[in-house]
């Protein structure tokens, strides 16, 4: 009888280490990690083995793994899970010099992309405006490169939570990043 090997979180962590060891390019790194995370998301039950997840609720952040030896732009990458409440959203933000991969384990999130528009681009003064949006469903990944602006919103339904696995190329409390308010075009440094 032939046994089928299952991709594990430990194998995923090894693959991420190899990604950082083999390339310094953030696009190459983010794409490779997104591909590996998609493979991990296809394995049922691995997340429940790592975190205590009640049948309902359990909202908040759950750190899964922190690695000090590698990362981008500096060492210290983080794998975590966000258990998002129905309708949970945030203001547009960037990840500074880091990149982040988002993978939906369960549920669905809407990703909205933003950018600054300047005079000559149809505005009289600098304005932050939406440039597109898409929905990530279970089993899908997306990544945002250094400086890209986006926000997420849980769209899993009125009673639905979303489980979002996120890999930060450098733990975000180590990089300067910004939050944007489209209503008044303000920018502020995010708390670390």
C-alpha cells in the first residue's frame, strides 16, 4: 500500500527558510511563500492542531511561529493567524519595507487596494483613492509588496468568522508603516 505524504506546517516553515536563503528579491520571496502557503491551506486540520479554536468566536490574533534568523528587509519573520469577526475591517495601511502574504484558511475576506493620486491624475490635491478590490475565499493566497496600500474586510457572512493565515516577511512591529484615512486624506504612523 502506498502512503500519501501530507504537506505539514513544519515542511512549510522549512520551505520559507529556503525562500529567504535563496533570494533577496521581495517579489520572488512573496510569490514563492504564497505558493507554499496555498499548498498548506489545502491540508485540512493543520491549523486546529496548532491553536485552540472554539466552534464559535475565538476572535483575535494567534501567533504560530516566529523566526529570528531570516526575513525581509531584516530578520524576524512571523507566521500568524487572525480569527476575524463578521464584518471586521480596518483602515487602509501599508507594511512599510516588509511584504505580507495572506491566506484564507476558512471564510472569505475582501482585499481593497489603494494608491495616492496627484495633480495631473484627475485630482486638484493629493488624494488616496481605491484602485480595485477582490475577494479571497478559502484556500486562496494574495500578497502585498513593500509600500503597497490595502485594507481587508471579513465578508464570510453575517454569522461567519474568517480564519486568515498571514506571513509577515519581518514582524510588523519592527518596521515603520502607515495608516491612511480616505475620508480626510490623512496619514499617520501606525503604533508598533
